C-alpha cells in the first residue's frame, strides 16, 4: 500500500491521487477486517447468549432438584413422625395391657397427636 502511494506521489501525482491509490489498495483489506470484526462480534454475542441460556437451564434443574430434595425430606420426616407416634401408642398400650393383667387401674392418658 505504501509502495503504491510512493509511486503515485513520486510519479508527479497529486496528494489526491496518492490518497486514492492507497484507498484503492487498502479497501479489500479494510473490508475484510471489518467483516472479520463483525463476525467475531456476533460470534461473541452468540456465545454469551448460549452461556446465559445454559446457566438459566442449569438453575431450573438445580431448583427442581432442591424442590425434590425438600419434598423427600418432608416425606421422610412424616414417616419418622408416624413411626415415633406408633411407638408411643404401642408403649402406652403395652403399659395399659400389663396394668390390666395385674388388675391395677390404668389412668395414664393416651399419647397426644403432635405436629
């Protein structure tokens, strides 16, 4: 490019001729560089959009798993609470039966259902 400009300038051409010569030689390079910059910019934007969507999808999966975990925990807690209540009733009933077998009055109130 500079060589074309120097030839034009030394050959008696005007500054305008030199400038046009440089621009005519540089135009394909400038257009290519601009197109490459545009493509790279759009590729970068696309990567950012894809990354955001992936993160949103992962967050939905995480939230769903947390909700499933909470529900599993609640179900296990209910089962444990029912088992504990059953043990309380069975122990109370066993004491009631033993008191009846001994002929003793049994005045202990039944276990209360607690939440």
